[in-house]
């Protein structure tokens, strides 16, 4: 764990990074307790359902006797197409046969599919396993619970049982805002699949990510100093106040690129102290035991290094751009194209000014300007083209807003890169 801190008037920005070091070999990877929830509504008929089942078969073939897997399919109702089974040779053979027999129906009861899949995962125990639901759909909920907030809350409640949900949307008719919110609040991922041919790659990437999980239930807590009057987290991660600070839920930590959490703190007027806060990281090891608690004391540097300020400022800009693109899509969806474009122009102007001042490098600025230009261009397109571009950009902004943007690794103040 590491951090950088800088001031901007009465505001203090703290960028924390958490990284699970090392590589996970197949021999010592974590086992998985997994359930696939596959939409079998009428719109999935043809290549979509056949590719989904083929991708699921490829995923099953990568599992072994350490793992547990079940299959739920849903249309107007949800059913356990194959109960959770140990993924040994007999279990895999039985599940592959069940996938071959999947047929389409009518309606999309996403809530029932999500709930039943989570119950399948929760119905059994696998020691040291990563528990995950992977939900694939091409449409919007039309049966059962259709309210987006209630559906997102379902994902959040399942995460409290230790079950994360990854959502995958295929085509141009699903509700990408709903799927990203379920994923965000449950600690899972979100994938946009423009064509059926993209399904196997997404399933493979998700399984590889699950295999590389090094710790679960990770929480980052910031405890502010006495002269800090308020704290907020700028990444869109689940957070809750405690008696002495703010707790941010980071979910699973996988080996690979670091995770980032940006805090904004407000100091009392005239505060001069260098001490800002303490950060603590808690998590569960793969064997279920509590991880060693990491604690860092946060102090403002006597002189802020321009490179440090640039890293924090760049992440702030990344979040501003992602949020502006999201807001623009919301305005465009309500028919307000003019204000959709205007909202991005404000961020674009600030970004250009930051580039001209040298607060952000040319390459990084160009990358973010390209993101804005893509959104501006997409908003002006025809409806069909616009929806495809919107979902691609939604997937990209989701990664930024949950702290997975690819910024440069941060040095740890005490030389510890845990």
C-alpha cells in the first residue's frame, strides 16, 4: 500500500494505491465457487445463445476438481439448469450436456436470475474459494423486479454474503447503466460485448481474473486528523462512515495492476499541520484468515513534488472526464443533446488549460481529450451507432470510476509496496 498527498487551498487530496504483488500459478490459484446466470429470452435466440453456451463450455473445461460450478438460466422465470457440482471429470461432463440442451423462452426476469444464481453459490462451501456470479444478458428486465435501484441493491446485499457479481451485456438493447451499477455495488466487473463472438473472450478474461485473486473483502479506512472537517471518496466505490473516519470497500484484490482510491479532505481554515490522516487496509487471505493490517500515517510533504502533484491531478482529471461522459449520456437519453455536449465542453476547457499550464503531460492530456471527442462524436451519431459507442465508453468509464485506471505506479513512502 502506498499514497501521495497534495494540497489545493483548504483541500487535501490523498491518492492511495493497493497492489497484490506476485503471480498466481495454476497449481496454487484460488479455487472458485461459481454460478453462471445466462439470459435465455427470445432475443437471445440464434448466435447469442449458442455463443454464450459455447463460451460457458470453454470456461467449464478450464476448471478442475478444486472448483464448484452451477448453471442458472432465466427468461420470465429463473431455473437451476444444472445444480452446483464439483468440477471433476464427471461434473464437467454433466454440465456440458446441460449447456447443450439450453433453449430460449420469453421475458427477462433479471432479478430472479441474479438471486437464484447467488443462492446456488451460497448453497455450498469450498474452502478458500472466490465466490462469483457471472450474469449475461442482452435485454432489459421486463418481468419481476424492474426498478434499477432495487436490482443494484440486490447485488450489494449479495456482496455482504461474500458473493460478487460480474455483469456482461451483449448487443445494444441492455441497460448498461443498470449493469454497471450492479457490478459496482457488488464488487464485480462489467463487460460490454458488441457481438456474440466477443462472449468467449469475456468469459475467459473474467475467469483469469478470478484465478488471480490474492485477497478478498479488502477495505481501506481513512481516519482524518483533528483539523480535517470532512472526507469524501472520489472514486465510485461503496463507502460508509465510521466513528473515526470513512471506510471504502474494495472487494477482491487480484495480482496485477494496482487499485486506486482518491480521497478529498477539507481542512479547517488556517490549518498548518502536516499530519493529515491515517490509512488502514484490512482484507482476508485466500485461506479465509485475516490479513496483516497495513497502517500508513499520511503527512503532507514539506514541498510538493511536481511529479506527485501531476499524478494526483491526472487521476482527478480522469474521474472528471469519466463523470462528464456519464452525465452527457444521461442528458442525451432525455433528449437534451445541447446540454449533453455543453457539459463535456466545460471539462474539455479545463483539461486544455491544465495541459497548457503544464499540470498534465501532453500524452496524458491527449488521451483524455480523445475520450471526450469519442463521446462528442457518438452523441451526434444515429441512434444505432450512438448506442454501440455509448456502451463501449461506459465500460471504459466504469474501470476508471472504480479505481482501475492505468496510472503510473506510486512509490510507497516507507518503501513497502504491499
